[in-house]
C-alpha cells in the first residue's frame, strides 16, 4: 500500500486561517463524505483528519478520523499519517476488525513514542475514527473528540469522551499510580485534560491509547455520522448538530455548516468536522447491487449534485489540515476547495 508516501513531503507556510473543506463519494455509491476544518479564533492549528476510501479483499472500506493534537502537532500528525495504513495492513482487518483496530491503535502509539525518543514529550493526540466495512460501522475513540450518528432521526453518541473525572477513568489512572487533580478542569497529574491519548510520553502509564470501540449496523435507519473535535462539541450539542445538518444532503456542505456554526458560537478551539452520509437506504431494496460492479450499474445517490463529482476510489484520499502537506490535500478529492491553509507552527 503505497498510498501514504505522498503525505511525507512538506513545504512551509505561514498563513491565514482560512478553513478547508472537501469530500467524496464511495465507488459503490453507498456513502458520501465531507470534511471541514478551521483553526478557529486562534491562529495555530493542531487538528488533523483523514478520509479514505479503499478496497481491501474485495470489500469497499471507508476510513474516517479526526485527530486533535495538544502540546504541538507532532503526535496528531503522526497518527494521521500512520494509523489507517497500519490498520489496513493488519492481517485481520476484515476478519476481526475490532482486534485489528485495537492493535493498530496500540502499535501506532508505540511506534510514535519510539520515533520521538525524548523530543516532544508533551505532544499527544485524540483519535475519533469510524471504519466502514460492508454493513458494519466501527467507531473507535481515544480522547475527547466525539462520534455521533443520526439513526431514525435521533442523535446518538457512539463514543464516550475520555475525561479524567469519569469514575472508571479516574480509577484506572489511580490504579496505575497516577492522580487526577483540579486545575481549571480535571487533569491527569494536574496537567492533561483527557484521560486517553496517543503520545503524552510523560503520562503514558495513565494516558493510554486503548480505544473503546462500538459497532453499529449500517441499515436503512442509519442516516449519517459526524466525527468532530471538541471545538464543535464545546458549543454545539449532539442533538443540535444532528438537527442542523439533517436536511443537508451534501456531506461537505454539512461539515461546513457545523464548522461555521461552532465558529459563530464563539468556539475558541480548532474545529474539525467530518460527515459521512449513508446512501444505502434509498429505495433500492429490490435492486441487486453486484460487487465489483462497473460503473454502468452504479447507484447514484440522491440529493447530491454529483454530476461533476469524481469518485476517489482507491486513492488514499488523505487530507490534512496543516499546510505543510499542501500537495496531498489538493489531491484529496475533486471537490476540495482547498482554500489555502492553516497555520501550523512546527515545534
Ligand atoms: C500494546 O503493545 C505492547 C507492545 O507490543 C504490548 O506489550 C501490550 O500488551 C499491548 N497492549 C494492548 C492493550 O494490546
Ligand atoms: C486556533 C486555535 O484555536 N488553535 C488552537 C488549536 O488547539 C491547540 C491545542 O488545543 C491550541 O494550542 C491552539 O491555540
């Protein structure tokens, strides 16, 4: 799988904090996705995201993630570059997806810590990811980014925010010899406001990258999924977010709408939203959808001005907030409005 190579080159830029957005459609016509990301009111950007559609063992798979960094961008950037590659190449990715996800999280965290040696000790990252394999949606989470679905019109959180004041999290930290202390908010060791994360070398015994994973069936009642960093969830409730984008068929427009709303409500943090719309539930029950179909039999999703849209199949649609990988973000998706970039102070 060579689709990650392009993420490595970098160029520097300073910049305005113009938001980026983009999106795409799965080759099998079963889902579309969109993303929108903004540095928000402050100028540095530590949110990253990845959206990919790929084929593994004949299955179309979708991989979506939001990675909110702290203490610098190193951990979030690393996770964005490596987590999904590690996952897709896991031998049990299709047969035992849950274990593969746990392993990939653990492995990616270990490799990150190795690669950083003693630098960037404070860098860490959340990961809120959604993996689509056939009619299964697996949501895995570490930290306080959040996944919410709309099922049958109702907003349902499908991840739990990992905060140090949660009883079981606090217990786990204390059992490992750590402590949780109030310092503006509850913090592990008086320092970190999330109880699980990638990186965070100094707190690693307590702040683990062990994901909680929930599985959802993709059926006719599942309408869409939102993944977002706390820049959204700090100012918009799950119910509000779902109600706001329910009428918006275009996933990119929906992601932008959420980002703009959070910004307008004064979110002071980085804001990154990914929206995945499930298109299986259109009235196609009688229609047989053959696998490996060629384009002539492809189902066209409703509501979507897709005529000019190209399907980024097998394209490693990696996308990124930080402008240092400008060249990758422009190849993300044909609809990418890649309006320049974000500041990403590299240190
Ligand atoms: C994570 O990986 C380390 C090193 O390979 C291993 O010792 C540990 O048991 C793993 N933890 C989990 C939860 O899989
Ligand atoms: C623009 C903005 O809010 N930047 C923030 C992104 O998040 C990091 C970590 O939370 C902050 O340090 C930045 O100021």
